[in-house]
């Protein structure tokens, strides 16, 4: 799927303004989610980060954990459950999944509607798929799909000061564990998932991370 030509310039403009947040590497989900909240409140210039978590479940802020997660199994498997600042569905994170976040001031996102911005600001993932020669499609309720299966989900949080857009990107995640932990029947839109490694055998999280980072500040790379 191609992004409309008249919107590519919007992406290019945003990408040119972004700087990477200097931060100490951590895979601790509590620390990473605290950073998300703090950056949304405190950052005054357009920034981005690419990060990963150890095994955890992260709910959109309006969701109920009991309806979304098999809490007994999560306890049994020592998988912690968190809520995030943004809305959206419930996701499973592990080290086989990449997360990216873009933080913009209010003025930086002017003229872009919420629904349209969900796709436009997902360009770190969509551009990476383009570079790797993977055809993708967009489903507003599910995110980025490949062969009808979800490879990346996105969500946003907005404050008086700005906007946080973040997304997941399944590279080599434990999809079996994900299926054991996440319930059907909650408010999340459950769809089949796919790892990038199924499409490109042997590709590593580290390789994809480098492409995502490069694509975030140079969507034409």
C-alpha cells in the first residue's frame, strides 16, 4: 500500500524535525512506560525513540485487565500487566517486538486529523516494510497487516502540550505465549498476527531496529 503523494510531504517535514532522545537502554517495561508518560508531558521539541520490553502485557488506558487478559496465567508465567497513556487495544511485548514512539508538539501535528495521523505517523514501520519489499495494508481498527495478519499496531495519546504516537512491530515475538495470555471477547480488536521473521527468515531484531531508526528521520532512505 502506498501513502498518498500529497501526504508524503507531511511525513518528510515531520521526519526532518525529529531528534533521537538520548536515554539509557532498558528493557524494563515499568521504566519504559514511565518514560512514555514523562516524555509526553515534558518534551518541547519533536523527538523519537525506539525501544523494547521484556515480557509484559500493556493495556490501552480505557481497558479492563480482567476482560482482556488471562490474569491467572499471567501470574503463573510471571508476566506483569500495565496500562499506558494512550488508548487502543491490549498488546503483548517481548524482546522479539520493537516499539517506536514519536513525540510532537501541538503545532507540529496541525492540519492532520486523528484517523489520518494514525497511518501517517506509522511511517517508521510502513517505510521499513517498503524497504524490505513487503507488501502491507492498513486497517484503521487493527493497524498494519501483511497477508491479512497484524504485524504492527498503533495508538496515540494527546495532551495540552503535544502528541505521542507509538507502535509495535512484530519481528520474532512469542506469538504462542501471546495467544495464551490475551483473551478474546474484550474490547480489543483481536486479529491473527505475523512475525517479520516468517516473511524474511533469519532477519534479526537488531537489523530491523537499525532500519526503523534510519527510516524515522529519513523516510526516503
